[in-house]
């Protein structure tokens, strides 16, 4: 099995605009950083932190990543998810596997990350995890020698499945709870508050949703 490079694209902290109705900018910034810390913690438990690359224009976000042990890739300005991923793998040699993980998966578990890698080692070209609504892509693992065309616009899960099919790549869809649960809306924040998780982002959700 090839080595795995993990790319974690992160917008500037506080940019979760769909939460603006329940969180002010300072709270959105705090929440974004807590979410990132949760994800980086699980990457560390999975033994992937040293090969992880956090891509962001936000110096605070990059500082958190560096202190955790991840590599950092600074952007001059936010340029979209696809561009951030491309920047994260730029210059990588030898055709490793690339695992793309967003920074807003508060219930992610190290074992679920390991499972994605095991799926690839079982012979699937692509391991992909959708959002709960099966419209977004919450994680995707593939080889740089047979890359999936990136398309993180509307319905990215469908876009990525279609792109893989056009190239004749075999795909395994993974739907473990921690992979499929992300936080984009107030209802997601409420669900996180009710989750029973003791992680900092969940504690934050309970505090602000009282």
C-alpha cells in the first residue's frame, strides 16, 4: 500500500456563514478552530498527523496545525476547496495515496480513517464518504497515479462518483457516522449538542445552544 498524504483544507476561521443566525463571528471563529482540533486529534490517533497538510490562508488555523504536528501550506487568499487540495499535493512525488478530509467532522474517529485506508488496500481505487444527505463529500481517498477529478461544487458526492466512473475506477462508499456527520447548519449544531460527545466542539455546541 502506498504512503498516504492527508490534505485538510480550511477556510479562514469564522467563515461558516450558514451558522451566522445562531453564532456571531467570534463564536464561529472559536468553533472552526475547535472543529479543526478535533479532526487533527483523530488524525494523530490514527498515526497520520505527520503526513497531514493543513491548507489555509488563516495564520491562526495554521498555528494550531503546526502545534499539533501537521505540515502547513499557507494560501495567500482562500481560493476554493479544489484549489486548496491541489496546493496541498503540489510537489508530492512517487504517486502516494491522497486522503482529503474537511475540518468540520466533529465526531470523526481514528478507526474510521483507518478503515478508509484498509478499503484502498483491499483493491478499491477510491474510498469515499458522503455527507448525511449524500450531496457533499466528507472524505475521499485515492491514488495520485489515478486521481479522481475534483469537483467540490454543488452535489460533490455525485460529481466525484461520476468522475470516478468515467475513468473506470472502482469505488467503495463508506458511511460510518463520524465520517458522514459535518456541521454546516444550525440543525447540525443542535445535533452535535445532543450527540453526547465530550469533545471540545460538542461542549461548545451545548454551551451556545442552551
